[in-house]
C-alpha cells in the first residue's frame, strides 16, 4: 500500500489537538496545538545530530501540509 507522506488526524479525547502523522523516515506524529512530537523510531546517539536538522525540516513540512489542507477545505 502506498501511503501519503502526511496524514491529518484528530481524536475526540483531545478536542483542541490537531495531529499530523509523518509516514516516512523519521516517522512521527506532531500535535500542532502544542508542537509535541512522538517518534515511531528509535535513534542511536550518533544519529541525533543529523536527525535534528531533518526533524526541523520535517516539522516545517508537516505544518505547511496542514496549512494547505485547511486552505483546500475552505475553498
């Protein structure tokens, strides 16, 4: 199955949360309400430096994805 790179999610137990799921490495879910990130990967200490820059970019892309999706709904 081909998955989109990003998926929007919500949950009635967290009524104010807006979740974006990143399905490619490094896989994570971010709550845009508070920018909390939950990783689906285990990282080695030596990988953390490289991951920091990738993470910033992936979170920026997740936020941009959300903005595009909301704009599409509003049209």
